[in-house]
């Protein structure tokens, strides 16, 4: 059998063209190894950016056009100024160039100096008659550090059921958790999973990292009883039936071992919310709703229209009638009018959810939390969902975000998320990104950005090709960071970047310079360039959120006992003999436990599987985190009661109940929010942090 021929590398002209459009022609999976991207990957990426590079003749023609554009261009479409510093692009204009500046505040000026923070419009007219229009982003030099050091809780909201939940955790539960943790535990924050709107089912994709929309929240998280109009529904028999149904959903999870059934929860809530929608709003609430619609504008109308159309034509807009696939088509405008009642219903849901999100943050701050709720921004959106439909102009058609092959995954990864086009973001002054951040910061004390490296570059995988045949596309990181710092500073919010795994050189330094925190997880903090042993605590960075684990990793109890290896073995996920995996996991854990003993954080000879020893080890792990200079320390809430099960097991789909497990104790029994608040084990762990 003949071995497959290696992919053809890009030609010299194609490489030059690619560089001019931010398309990489190689990548470095390790410091000592460079891999060339295939000509196919580069050509497809350029095509997604509107550049024809299908033939050598097309490449030469596109290269000529691009080089002429760059050579004759007075200004790029977006420039960045930090603080009072005038952007280099403006100081480099030909002598005698006239500037006309219209600030975000509506004022006019002939100078770009000392402008207030914002996104301003600049027109430059050179002496030779050339003109250029650009968006000038003026941002503070960086974000201020959070006030003092703080510790907090990390939780997947759906998994946090109270005795009042409708089968999954909701925003009232979040407010209760924040209020209790702030007042009783001295916690400074609660971090949750992305609460973005999901693509409707059934079945709904349970992953919070593949949302329909990142800009608007998901009403499945509403506490129905907290919607004022629900109290005035006239059909009390139907209300009683719905409340009984909600109770059965709750008890199935808490008392009968059922998985969280998001679709069943939403079906019950949708019926209840439709009843509430028929109750007229009072004058004050009507005025508030009108203000919300005005403030959200076209974006909310598009979002609600997509959901109204999805009820009729299904949740993948690519399969809708042709006239409805364009949000600006006459057919869509006609359907919007015909479905006005449903469009209003879905708009109302966003308003109600926004209000409860705001209430949760208010509860956190009222409880004394300096940060409050830390929300999570997913790296992208579902290709079939509302954002991909409403913002088609900004997405790269035929491309998906993923990751290249590396030492941990030789096949690479395809996440199935369409990427933003960097050229069209720049042309718009990053309007979609600005609007997205502004919406999230309405109710976030801090924002965690999943795969923050995506502000710098993303691995694009052409549709129909494996992830190995992708390539990196460069984004204007300075502009992306400027927008992020601008919007976060306006909101007085902290920003945390998830920068785990392979990170391009210079990325962490650029983030640190602008005040964006990183993420450090204990088990990964080793001296990888030296003896590969656990890092001593004083070698950790200060500007980070430090944790023992995350939603994608084993809970600490499972890590300490090695149960995570047995779980992966039972699902057929191991690529080596189980004995080797056990030995490596035991050695890894043993090194950490030895360090904890040497530092005096774990009294006596730790080890074993009894609960008291396990609790002592988990407490010692968090004492270690306190020894680091990290300014934020997070506790995975399930660790507080000995939960063994990860919320998500990467590499699985239907083999494991990802995103559907309630928080449980060491024996696997689901635990309610009320029981968590009364747990001596959780209180003892949090006392370690509060008293440390």
C-alpha cells in the first residue's frame, strides 16, 4: 500500500499573500519544531476572507491588489490609542494631513490628542488628496487590580439545585449562593459557566460552550416564581399543575438519581412564561421594557426573530426557506411582522433574564463581595444558531475553530464553531465584539474569557477537512485588547483569561501588561523547562485566578485517589495500558503530597482513602494555593463535599453525562444548595481560605 503523499506547502507568492492577510503558513507545536501548513488550508482560509487564491494567476493578481492597497493606504480601518498616547499610525501620516475627529460623545475636533476613552471616528485628508476613514479606539493603559486578595467559589449553575429549583440550578439559586458565601464564608466572588442562550432542542446541546448566542442570556435559568407577572396568571389550575411538574423534575434529580433534563425543564418553564406573557405589564414595567428594547435595538430584534422562526422551521437556519436565511431580506421582514407576538415573547424573555442576572450580581455585592459574579465568555457560537444567522457578515463561511495537533492530541481538534473574520471586525471598529462585551458587563463583576489566546490567533479548519489540515489566522490583538480593556474599565470589572495549554510566546506578557489575569491550575504548575517537579508556591504568578481543578478536570478527591484513571479506563479512553496510567497518576499525586508535607501544610504522613485523610489532603491543597501570590483563589464547589465526578469529560459525547450532573457528595448522592450551606465539610474547607 502506498503511503499518502505529504500535503503540498504554499508557494513563495502564496506565502506572501497569506502574510498580508494574517494567514499563517506554518506553526510551532513545540519550541524546537515547525510544521508547514498545507497549500489547501492556506487557500481555503484566504477564500473565507474573500481572497481568490485558487490558481497561481489568481494568487499573483490578489498579491498585486493587496500590496497596492497596503502601499497606498493612509490608515488601517482601526487604530488604537492607549491612555493619552497618540497612535503611531496617526503620527506617521504625511506632514500637513488634516484630521477631522468625531468623538463617541458627539464632539468634533481637528486633533486626536487627549481624547476621552471610547471609539471615535477619524477622517484623514493628505495634502495629495488621499483620504482615509478609521475607527480610533482609545482605551485606558490597563485595568486596575481588583481590590485586595479574594477567594471564591466555582460552580456550574445547572448543577446547583435548591429545594425551589425546577430540575436544574437557576439565577435565584445563584443569588442565594452568592449572598450566603459572601456573608458567611467571606467569599469575594462566584464563578459560573457560560449562561449564553442555547440552540433550542429537543435535544438541546447541553454544552454551555456551543451557544446559539453569546450576546444574549438563556431564559432556561429564570426562576419563574420571581417573574412578577407570574403571580397574576388567572389559570391557577394550570399554574398548580406546572408547579407540581417542576417538583417532579426536581425530585427526579435529587431523590431518584436522574440526570438533569434541560429540555424537560425548559418545556415546563416555557409554558409558565407563556402564561406570564399574557399578563399585561404595569405602566412602570411597560416603560422599563420599552427602554430595554430601545437600548438593545436591532440586535435583540434579530435574536428574538431567529427564535420565533426556529419554532416553525427548526433550529438550523441553513435549512430554512431561502428567503429567511438572510436577516435583512424582505421575506424575513414579512415573517417578523407575522410573528410579532412570538418575537415579543422571546424579547421579553431576554429582558426578564437580564433583570435576574442583574439581581444576582446585586445580591453578591450586597453581601460584601468585592467582585461578585464572574461570568464566562465562550470562545464561539454554534454555526446553526442566532448569532451565526444575524451576524453572517462577520463570520468566515466554511471554517471552524479548533486546535492543531500537539503532544496531547495528535489528531488536533475541531470545535465546530465558526470564527469571526478579522478583516470585517476591523472595518467595523470591532462593533460586534464591543456590543458583546458591553452586554455581558451589564451584570458581571468579572469576566472569564475561554481560550483567551483567541484574541491573538485562532486555528481555522476548512469544512470537510480534518483539524490537521487547518492553519492559524491572526487577529489584531492590540485592537481586541483595547476593546476589552475599554469595556471592562467602563464597567469596573475584572477580566480573567483562560490561558491553559499551549500559549504563543508573548501572549501572557501582553495580557499582563493590560491587567488581564491568567488562570493557573495546581496540577499543571510544574517546572516544565527544568526538573518538571511541582513549582514551589512562591514561583507562581500573582496576576491569576488559582484553582485546584476546573469543570473539564477531575474533582480533587478523584485526582487524589486515582479514580479519574478508572473512569477513563471504563469508558475506553486510555491510549496506554491502565497500569501505566495508574502509575503515572500516582506518581504525579505523590509528588504534590510530598511537597505539601515538606511545606508543613499536610500534617503527618498523608495518604489513604478514608474520608478524614481525604479532607485533610484537599484542605492542604488549598493551603498551598494560599501560599502562592495569586490574587484570586477559587474553590471548585463540588470539592467542598467530596464529589468524585467531573462535570465534563473531554473526548466523550454520549459515553458520559457531560453537563448533566448535579453536585453530589462523596457517595454520589445529590446535594441541595440548602445542604451545601449546612455542610461542615464545606465550611471547614472555606475556613482554610478565610482564616489563611
